[in-house]
C-alpha cells in the first residue's frame, strides 16, 4: 500500500516532465509530464486495455497500479 507521503510526493510531481508511459502490446511509448502519463494510462484503461507502466525517464522509477489509481483519484478520473 502506498503511504500518504509517497502519494503526496507523486501529486507534487504531476507537472514535472520526464515521465514515460510504456504500454503493453504494440502501442508506442509516450513521454511527457506525470499528469500526461496518468491521463494517457487512464484513457487506455477506459478503452479496455492494460494501462501500461509509468516510469520516470531519468532514473526508471516505476509506478505500480495502486500508485497510478491514486493519481487518477487525485485528478478526478473514474477508476
């Protein structure tokens, strides 16, 4: 389970660039802000696809699905 501190840290990084969404399947990876990646992963989930993995490009920090769902909640996106 994600701690409140970790969730708050991720929320504070929503506008930071340098994140990458690595989808499953043949879709290409996309890069942008953490918010862009969270929204792109959410759109994939809403379209019936696996949301993929989000990584911070500079140090390969990877978010698990629970962290990603916490960001969707913060952005007001339905889970």
